[in-house]
């Protein structure tokens, strides 16, 4: 059976740049193991404007109300149709690229209405220096809120690829990543972590408290029975992690109800 891979590539250089080349090298390894159909969206081609307008209409009225809905639709189709999605970005100033950030911002409604529960993702980055940790962690956290679970990631130093020793290490990392990606669509979703469960409960609070302003979100959760659930799926969460998440939820709800929540000051 073949594999349909969606690629979200957030580089101005497309597949000719270092980030795109790393994606190509991973795809080559996947194609050596099975028939692979690849759909790509270049975030720089989406014409999403300088930034998300932050009108919140995607949450209150539905994603079709976003002024950039039609321009973002191609990216949504790529993710919808894929068995596995590769999110790839160069590291710019110790973060994801501007076009990747703009892409993520335009799909903010997926934080409230996750559509990719159980869908595996691979994350790739390249940098002239460092910053992979911050960029990939942000990217992993963002797509996790949409339902994706990351099965592997790779951050590579672009100039280092010209050095044989480093190049060999990157090749070895790609060799290890490919079988994980190939197997992921047929593997059960990993057990949720404490952070995952806290994120689920925070989303529940946001959606439940915003029923009047955001009935679209509430309907989405009602239809899936998530208001009465402990996780997106029927998988039983780990006891300790779930208990901690429950205590955090109670503390947040108490702070909201009593007005005792504190502003963040580090």
C-alpha cells in the first residue's frame, strides 16, 4: 500500500534551498520503501498578507469567514488528504520563518477545532547556525494543538553539510527517520503526555466559556463528545498525567471564576 505525504515547506527557496533539499532526501528514502504520492504547499505562495488580521472570525463564525480562506484552502487540502505531513522551515533568528509563522496563525481555529487527531507529522529545519531547538519545539507544539503527533524531527546546519563528517551524521539521521515515518500511519497514536492533557483541558475551558461568542467551536466539541471526555480519543490517558491535568484545569477555572488569575510576569 502506498503513502500519501503532504509537505508544508516554508522556505523562500522552495526545494532548491537547504530545507527543501533535506525534505527531498527524506522523500527519496520513503520512496525506496513504498509508493509515495507527494502534495506540496509552499507557504510563500499562499499570499496570506503580512500577518493574520486577528479578527477571530475563523473561531466565532467558522473558517470560511476568514478573509484569506480561499488563499489558505490549498494548504488545508494538502493536510486533509495526507497520511503523513512533513512541516519544514528554515530557522530565522532562532525561530520558524516568517511565512511558517503566518501559516500557523491563519490556522489558529484548529487549536479550537482540532482536525488531525491521530495524524503523524515529521518536522525538519535547517539553519546557518543554531536555533533548531526553539523553532522545532514551537512547531511541534503548534501542530500538536491541531491534533498532529510528531514521530520524528531533524534540524541540520546548512554550512555543515559541506563537511563529510557532519554530512554522514545527517544521512544517518535521515536513515533512522525514514522507517519511523513510513510506519507511523499504521501505528496507534502515542499516549498523551501531561502537556498534551493540559492543552486539551485548556482548550475545553476556552471553547466552553466562549459558547456565546463562538458557537461554531462549541458545536464541534459537542458533536464529538469532547466536553465529557478526558482526551480527543477513547484512549485512556495515563493516570498520573491525567490527574495533574485535572488539577491544573480546576486551578484555571477557579482563577477565572474568582478573578484571581495573575498576569504573566515570568
